[in-house]
C-alpha cells in the first residue's frame, strides 16, 4: 500500500517542484498540491499530465484516486496574497 | 473499427461527451458523481458513456487522452479534463462558457 510520502518522492523525482504537498492516509485516495516552473505556458490538462508522467505506471495500477491542484510559481503567488 | 477510431467518432459526433463509471442516474465512483453534478449545475446536455460496460473503451480512453483516470469530459472533440479540472473550470465560470 502506498503512502503519501512515497507519492511525494515519486513526483519529486520526476518533476522539479518549488512546492509539493501530498496528503492521504488510506493508501488509495491522495491529494497533491504541486507548484512548479515546469508548468509555465501549459494548460491545466498538460500540467496534470506532467505529474501523471512523473508517477508513471504507479498511477495506472496502485493509485485509485489522486486529486491534483497545480500552480505555476506566479499563479501560486497570486493565490496567496 | 478499432477502439481509438470508435472513441474519435463518439467525441466528434457529439458536442459534449462524459466518459464515466456508471450512469448519470447511478454514478459508480465519487469522481464520476462529481462530474455529473457539475454538468447538472451547468444545465448541460451531454452523452454519457459508462466505461464499466466496455473494458475496451475503459482502457482505450486513457490512451486516447493520455490521461490515466476516469471520468473524462470532451467538448467539441477536445479533452477538457477529469473531475478536478472540471471543478476548477466550473468555479472560474469557464466551463459554463465552454458549454454555452
């Protein structure tokens, strides 16, 4: 069973992130919040696809539900002030 | 007709298509249920495809959109997103405009 810590590491290994938080303790349902400059110039679908690509096959087999919130550093700054 | 062709036909022949688990009346997954609620709140007309009744479509759609999960919303043949993105677009009123 996967832990949110493992998910966090998988994402971090596959995608350079400024901020990365992963919650979820039932092994199946997770929530990830990712801020990365790799998202700049990409629409929401493309941003999420980058996270899914970092997770690779685990996303298809072991992770049933992963809610994603993705931001560019600029969008994250705007949300926060 | 292979499954990718079948999907391409479905999403281009109908302006709004939701691939989901279950039906709008009986969604079989929380995320699919959320997608149905969002479309209902938009008052949108759409074609729902229950991927649980067709394993080929269930896997084929993930390849088609390069997106590993269900539900998936298509508007005018274009993949719009899953439940998260639908909610974000709904909250920013973009989804309502796309469906108008």
